C-alpha cells in the first residue's frame, strides 16, 4: 500500500520447488497443496473485502491496518488462547474422574501467565497458531528465565501445558510443524530427599505431647512402609485392602495422580498402625481407613516432629514415599521392577529417577561381592621381584662362605 508492505505468517509450508513465486500459489496437485492454494485464495478474497470496508469507513489505508483487519477477523479461528481455553474447560469437567483438582489449577496458572506474556511481548491478547513457531517458544522461555527470573523447574512447570496445547493443535491440523522440535529446555537438578533407617527409627521412638502430632507421625510412617502418597492416603478405603490365599494382606488402589494401579503387600508396621487407630477419632468415615488432614498442615507438624526426633532434614510428607523407595526397598535388596509395581509407576524409568541408591546399599553390595570373590584370584609374581630376591639370596650365601 503506497509503496509500503508488511507481512504475516500463514503457518503453511511447502518445498521451494512446489512454489510458483510469480502467481503466489503452489504448482502441485496433491491435496495438501490444493488446500494451501484454497487458503491463500481465501486470504486474498478476505483482504479485498476488508480493503473496501476500510476505504468506506476510514478513507486512508496502510498495509499494516489492512493486515491487522485480516488478523482481527481471523483470530476467532485457530488461535492459541482459544485452544487453551477449550482444554481448560475439558480439564475442569475431568476433575475427580481423570485428573486431580491441582492439575486443573495448573492449567489455569499457565493460561494467565501466557496471556500476560502475549500482552507484554506482542501487545495482543491472542495470536493465530501460524505465529506459534520456534522463535515464539524461545521468547516465552527467555521471558520466564530473564523477566520473571524463574528457576528451571518452574520454567518446565509453565512450559509443559503449552507443549500439550501444541501437540493437540498438530493432531487437529492447526499446525504443520512442531515448534518444540529444536527446543532443549534446561533440565533442573532434582535432589530427592529421604530418611535413612536410623532416622526412621528415631522417628518411631519420638513421642509428642499432642495426639494429633503422634497421628501425623504415624501416617508418615504408614506411607514410609507402603509408599502411598498423601492424596491416595486420603482416599484409602478398607475395601482397597484384600486378603490373599496365603493369608497376607495387600493394598490395591488406583493412584490419583496417574490412574495406574499399585499393588502393595502390607508389612507389620502399617498393620499395627491401622489397628491402632481403628474405632478412634482418627478413623475415617464412609469406608475410609484414616481421617487425614491437609498435606500443608501435616508438613508444618512434621517439621516440629522431625526436630523433636533430632532429624536435621526439614520433613515433608512426600519424603515418606522417597524413603519407601530408597531405604525400605532398594537398600534392602528389593528389585527395581517390583518397586515400580508397588509405587504405581507407568514405566520403570520413573522409578529409576524417583528412588535413590543409598551409600548403605552400595557398601552392602560391594561387601557381598568382596566375600564372593575372596581368594579366587591371584596376581602373577613380578619377574623383577624374583630376580632381586635371587640376588639377595646369592649375596647372603657368598657372605656366609667368606665367614667360613
């Protein structure tokens, strides 16, 4: 317009040899190329209509105002935030059925941050999926790291739902190429915290003045010897506990976080804890085993309990699950495949990250190895040492002969 031009991305791609630059159309006959030509012709038709409308209402038109008119009128189709809003509504309907409420809240948090980013970076409330490319992902990553000074773990928290939206858009044909293809996020260094057997025993011995604090300690110990997370402890019911043919009791439950099934044989300590609180004020209602309080409240009390037990680590409830994996199972020789089944992981790789091998286990394994191979191997004698020994022996003989 008036010798000035502007551009925007349609989000469509072709190989150079399939493009006729003079006509501004694809020269191929495939369905994909025909669809591209149809979309281009629609853009041209729309631009002609917007030009006439703007000419009547504004009398003066620039290339930028014409482009903005086109984008504003196409924003209601195939846009990032519209797709995000749709998936949030789907998550809301799935709460308590497929996902936890916290997952639904997570998508809401990411939606608000992404909207803020679009406003500050692009000055727009929404963008077409054609503009969601690798540079957009990099800009979003930079915004979180530099402008908001998020740690790598937080950046991943806000980036994962966007990945979900992009994958969904690819499946629906709203994107032709994955903008995350070359994106390599900075991986956070995760340090799993767990209690050693000595610390677990100290926790068993500590007695608090308030019964509620002792109940919190016992719930932590129950999870330490079963690996059950707080959310699943809240929903643990008596009908989740089954007696096997050999008389042993097993817990079978669907994990709230992943929906996968956990099969956990009950050890003596969890059984005694369950009997301790049966028919008390801490027993659950409507078939539930325990009357659990919020994880936030428990974490506050656990820090006080840990201090009273002489444990320097700040306790939180989820440490019980890590302790089950590291100290109770792996350190005692439980195979990682068995542990994965009990923890309800969907693949064993998750268990390998989740559970740490303790130094105690390494020392035990190497001690056993040393006992097995002791005396089995001998080093060959050094020829040089043999030669030196012969020389010394010869010298001693010569000395004795001279004395005689």
